[in-house]
């Protein structure tokens, strides 16, 4: 083989390698990607991590999700709130209780390209959490509107996830009872968790 042929062969090899590298740079799930017959198959994009941030939670959460702690609240004199535009009465010093979130697996991002991928990804995370003695099946997430048009809350609600805000759960339940159509899913967002009693529903969905 002459020098010119060697150069051409090397260039073609590099071009092919660059194509594969470019495809592999796309976000993929923890299960990897499939390259079959030189065709790139996009898989579910899923990001989650073990969360032990011990954040203070508001709303209604079950005992297996939070630790209840007492805190001492200093006395406050009467003052005017610019935010509320009214006087706030004096408050004596007192003890109060707060909810501290227990360790969980936190789902930060899921984007599926084919039907069933997102559901399977959530199931795997729940199974991993069940096998982890630190989390014992606790899985949490923040349901947000990403595209400005739809909310993923309907998807998670069907799997068994619930809001800490009971009012939001009422909205989602009414939607589910009316057929639970994806196209008319309520634009409800917020912190969601998977109650222990809904774990099997999620795994069998």
C-alpha cells in the first residue's frame, strides 16, 4: 500500500471514530447504550443519587420518611412585616417541632425516548433503595415543569408517588378518577415521595 492510500485509510478510520465518540457524548442511562448494526439507539436518560442532606420538610409526610426534632425558638417582639404589610404580634420563646428528611434516593432527572423507559428506570431505583439499608425504599424527587407545557406529576402519581401537600394530591386524584389522560395532566409541581404502601404498586405498574 502506497503512502497516499495509507493517509486515506487513516482519515477514514478517524472520521468513523469521531462519529461514535460524538454519539457516546449524549446523556444515557446507567444501563449504558446499545450500538447495533451501526445504528445508535437512544436510551432513557436518568440521574439519581443517594441524598442525606437532612433538609427541613413542610407538609404531611409519614414517620418512615422524617425524623421529628424539637427546636427552641427565641422570643420575638411585635414588629411590622413589609412583606405581609401588617403588624406581627409579639411571640414568647417556645419549643417547636420540625421534620428532618431521612436518607433517600433522589431522582433529579428522567427523560425517556420510548414508551416504558421512564417507568422501568423508576422501578430500578426503587429496587435499589429497597436493597439499601440506609434508605429502605425511600425515593424522593422534585416534580418540575421543564418544557413550560407539561408536568411530569401525572406520571409519578400513577406510579404511586405523592406530594407532601395534601391539596395537590386531591387535585391529582380527581384527575386520575377522570381518566388520567396525559394530555390534560394538572400543572402541579413540588416535592414528591413514594409512600411505603405504594411501593408494590410502583413495581407492578
